[in-house]
């Protein structure tokens, strides 16, 4: 390198540093501190450091460039997402093996049977809505990465275990597969189902519950209205950190049409207010598939059942923890429902749950009944000639 080229290289390097310094200083000036922040106790420095680290341009540049290389060269994102064909994304929870997965399955099934028993003691019918994995519904969009062997028959095995336990669990896979010809039943860039997929499941559950005459309350009519179609940034796009430099590389956003369900009689109170002084017909418990209003699953279920319901589903807690919390609630003790619909995605069955918020003796009692039943069933099968 000649003397002139070395000078030019140094000048360009210093220019880039100066530009980054100005950019960083501008971001540093935008920091907003809480009114009680003090310089003496270090809170001021920590707040500024946290803001600066978040807004530091070199960090953002490096993150974007590295993510773009992974995505373009290897078709990969950050841990949490599996990149499929035609801009389809999948949660890696549906693919990866789980440490002690078989034991976790046994423990979780024991809890499911224990929940069934606790509900049965109060003459409450449990209906299990086992949600098939997105990768099971759309295997045509999978690339080289395939689900772990333990997940191959997870949906079928879960159903078989429910049947042996005498739990009503209608098949949701077949109606969802049939509905695919009419539109997407799961979102392309999101973990969750579409409002249409949620409606298909709700209709299947409604036919099952009505067919078995599990509800004794007077029918109530509901209507569903559709809103405008808007772009929806799926939660799986968070594992492709390409914004803002390479946002054009991201899969296009999904299109989501919001649906809203309300009583046919507009003058009639809706939602949980209906149950202030009356018996609760249906309780819905589950995950973000039921808790998030974007999918309108509770609304579709109300319309299909011709019955209102109370929704005890929670975001980010899995299916077991909201159910255990519901069974411990004052609402359950004072106003038990006739039917409990438990929305339970199959991918959660092998996962370990943190049950530290609950009484260990109560959890042990639930598991004990379910485990004893499982052992008796296994022994019976072994003894069969």
C-alpha cells in the first residue's frame, strides 16, 4: 500500500468513526431519565449505559449484518425460529428434542388426568382441544429441518392417552387439513392460527359438545362481524433481526382480518358480566391461542356453542399453569362451570413446567391419581394374552 493509499485509508476510517460518534451522541441526548434518578447511587450511569447500549449503531449494524448473512447464506434465523420454504416460518419448539421429554410427557399426562378427576368430582365435563402443530399441518413448507423423532406421533399419542383416560378430545387435525383449501388456517410468519383456523376448531368443538348434550343452559345467539384486512407482523419475525438495514429481506407480512363476536341482541350484556348471578355454562382455559383477541377464538366458540363463556386463558404461560391457577381460583370454587374447554397445543406436552407457585402437596396429589391410573392401564395391557 502506497503512502497516499495509507493516508486515504486512515482518513476513511477516522471519518467512519466520527460519523458513528455523531450518530451515537445524538442517540445519547435522547435518553429520558426517571425523575428519581440520582448520580450518586449509580442509577443515572446505569440508565444512560442501558440506553446507549440499546441504541449503539455499531451493535445494531453488526446484528443486522450477521442476521442477513445467516438468512441469505444458510436460510437460518436466531434460535427460536425454523425458516421454511416460500417465506413460511415455524417455532423451533415444534422441532427440537426435549431433555427428559418422555418423563415430562408422563408427568404432564398425569396432571391432565388429575385435572379431569378434580373437575369430575364437581360434575364438570372436561373437553380437551389438542391443537396440532403448525409444522404438522403444513409439512409441505418444511425445508431440510424436520421435527425430532419424539414428535412424529406426538399428536396421535396425546389423543390415544386422552381416549384411555375417558377425556373427550375431538380430532382437530382432520378438519383443519380440510379447511386449508379455503385459506390459511395458520399464519405464515406467526406461531398462531388465523381467525379462520380458530373458527374451524370452534365449530368442531361446538358440534361435539352440542352432540353430547353437555350444556343445559338456554341457547344464546351470537353474531360475528369482520373488519378490514391489515398487515400483521408475526411473532416469529422477531427471530430475524434484519430491521432496519435489511428489512427488504424479511418475509412479507401476513394479512389479518379482525373478527369480532357479540350477542345477537345488542341490548343484552356480553362477556363475563352475564354470570354475575347465574351459573357459568362454559369456561375456556388455554394459551395465547385463546387469550389473544386477534384470533377471535373465544368469540367463535361462543357462536358455535350458542353459549357465553368465561375466558381464563393466558399469554406466555403454556396450557397447564392457567388450568392449575383456574382450579385454585375463587371463581371456580364459587361458580363452577358445566363444561371446561382446555385448549392445549401438542408442542407443550413434552415441556417441563415450573409449578413452584402451587402447593407441592396438591400437585403431588393430582399427579398421584393420574400416575396410578397410567400404571394400572399399562399392567392391564401387559396381561392381555
